[in-house]
């Protein structure tokens, strides 16, 4: 215990040290190494009277300082103060300063906290200076900018500063990056007011599950960040699982009960060689979040070095695809779609490739997901439309009358420019619209069926044909299919593999019968073996594509392939 002997403002004959501190106009305490208040001056007691509701006991000597502060400050401020005082106590820093605001009976006040160690035992003197009067409008705006206006949690800028401060301390810290799965659907379907309410409710739930020592803030949108002090990666994973528990109960909003999930990326400073800054640590947590979503969502993922390499590659892809000069490296390969009864190529599917100067020829799955994520897929598809329609027009002039299919992403469909983009490309090359087939997946249509349906009807009115691609991987219903002006149903390769595994054609036969009843052409994708071809034919499917017939090839090679087919008719026709 300190030699300062003043235990309350009513004590008599204080010593000189306590008398000097008691004369200070600012609320001042001396905190012992264990966190207890060893001494408090008169201003501290008076401040308690102004800050606390009437009838609430004020706390001084012998009370826990952090608990006393927690009565008037949010968790984020308390955690930051606790970390700063710990650094002063263990000698990591000589002085700690922090500014905070809190409600008082007359409104809101601002205080400047300053703490210094006063002896070798680790005792700290802490002053709380009222700076309300000198807080200018600029200071007020800067303060408010540090808080998220929707949740009153620390904002992005303030979180980055807190993470930087934590990384400068002696203990490891861990960052948890949380994103709500499917939040966009809530906003789009129920409106932004309901979305904002969901964010506030979620902030409260997450706050109840975070540790008292942790700081939680909102990065923006549906993204939250938790800074866990004195925490390594394994404990961070456990904390992340606790946070996921906030989604166990549905959210009662707008007269509905919404069941949602979250994906969380975890990155820790523990076990790293060399220093790490806030940008890197939060970026690593973001990379882990991306991996969690890529693995199926509703899960937690811990950062590894491989994820950083993947994140850098995504950045490179996003940067290069944003530059139209990169389109000179893109190529279009065409895969024939066969009419099985005749053995002739009845149509083509255009597939994009990237001939990277360092990585060689790259398949779409290595760059299209990033292009969709960044929006670069829209201008890239405009380029693809122009190139494919130009090539198809050339073939038509040469006497090769063929229709060509192009894959359209959900991003392009939701952009609202698809109809204009198609019309512009067709007009530029004077190609009849029925030579163009736009392939859309079930999920891309399901994201916004009303807006998507309007655009599809406009395209069909122009003469463009539409196909549902990868059928069987989404959640189409008969009613949805009937509502869409489709021309072709393309059966996903996974259905064909499943049929082969079960040694039957019942599933495929049922799908083909459904397509026939809706007057849709059915095309089997991914036909690679003669056994698969037999099953497709037995199911009544007249069109197919896959490696059994031909791989996707450049336009120059396609002409040679077609001439070879004329000279040597399909060897698989007799075995089908």
C-alpha cells in the first residue's frame, strides 16, 4: 500500500504528497500494480457525483480502477486504457495519454487521461483533465470520425490505430475479421433500414460475446473487426467460434425471423519473425476471411503464408484486368456443341483464356472469380462480346453458319448494362441476333429474378437466345423455369458424373423430359467417355459437348477441326 494516507475527502491531516495531489483540479487517482485505487483526490469524488446517476455509490480507495471506469465508458475505451496502463506499469512506456468522452448529467464531456509511473513498485498516477471547453468544432468532428455512426463502435480509422498500438506492446494480439454471409440479400430484399437495424442488433450480440479486454469495431457495411489482446492464433480461433454463436438464434426483423451465418478470418501477431504493422495484420485476417468464404462460408479460417500469396495474386489480377491493355493477352477458345443424331457441330461455346506473360495460358477459374469480385468482369465481357460476334460474322461470310454461346456473370446481369452491351456489339458487326446465345447460371438469375427477367425478355425480343448453364447446381424450380424466356437447358457435368456413378439414367431422363415439356433444348456438358455418351443418348438428350468430341480451341484451329470431321465422320456415332 502507498504511504499516501488520504483515504477519502473527509480524512484529516493528510501528508504533503497527498495534499499536493488533492489540490489538483483534475480527478486524480493513484493505481496500484493490482489495479486497485490506492488513493483518490477530492476532484475524483466530485467527478463521480457528476458522472453517476443519483443513488449510485461512488468508488474510491480499494476499488478496482478499471471496473470504476467501465461504469461510464464503453468496452472499446476501457480496453484501450487497460492496455496503455499495463504498458506504463511494466515499463514499456514512460507515459500514456488517451482522450475519451462520456455522458454527464449536463450533457457530454471530454477528458484527457494522462498516466505516469511514480515508483519502482509500479504505482501509477492517473489524471483526468476536463478538456470539454477547449474542444473545437474540428476536434469534435475528428472525434466523431473515430466512431461508426450506426453502431457507436470504433470506426475503421480508429481500429487501425488501436491495432497499431497493440502491435507496439510486448504481448501478442490477434485480429478477427467477420463478414455476414448473405447480408446483401437482406438489404436488397428488405431495404436498407432493415439492414441497418440488423447491423445494430448484431453489434449488440457480438459485443456480449467478445471478451471484456477485447475491442470490437465496425469496418463498414457488414464487416466487423475484433482486436483480441494477449491472444495467439489458437485462442483467436476459439474466440471466433464464440462470435459465430451470435448467429445461433434467428434475427427478428420486419416481422420475419432471419437465419444468417458469418465467415471469420483470424490472423495473429504471435509466432511471427520480424515486425508486423496494422495494415499487414488486418490484411492477413481479410485474406483468411476470403478463404473461409471460398470454402463454403459459415466457417472460421486461420491465416497462413499461402493465403498471403493468394491475396497478392488476386490483387495482381484485379489490377491487370482493370487495365484495358491486358485484353491484348486474352484469347477466345471455342468448344463445339454436337448434335448427336447427325454427328455435326451445331453450335459453339466461347470460353475465355488469359495468356499471361509469366504464367502461360490460364484457365478462367484462375482469374474470373476475382474479376467478378472486383467488377472487372463487366468490361471484360464487353470485350468478349465484341470479339466473339466479330469472329462469328467472319465465319458467316465464309459460309459457316453457326451460333455461339457466351457465359454471362451475375455481376453483369445486375449492372443493368447487359442489354445495351449486347445491342451495341450486334450492331457493330451486323450479326443476326439469333446467332448469339447468352448462357446464365441458375444462381445468377436467382440473385435478382425480377430485374434479371426484365433484361432477359428484352434480349429475347431482340432475337437473342438464352440458355441456363450448369443446370442442377442451383435451386431452380419449375415455376422459375416457366417464368424465364429460355431456349436451352445445359446439364451440369456433375449430374452426368452422378448418373455414371449410380449406373442409371433415371435422373438425366427426368431432367430431359422436364426440358422437353418446357420446349427447351437440353445439352449435356462434360461428356468425356463413350459410357457417358451412351447414357446421354439413352436419356433422350440430343446435344452434348465435352472432351470426347473436342477440347476448346482457338478460332484458327477450329476451322481445321471442322474440315477433319467432314473427312472422317464421328467415330463415336456407331457406339452411341
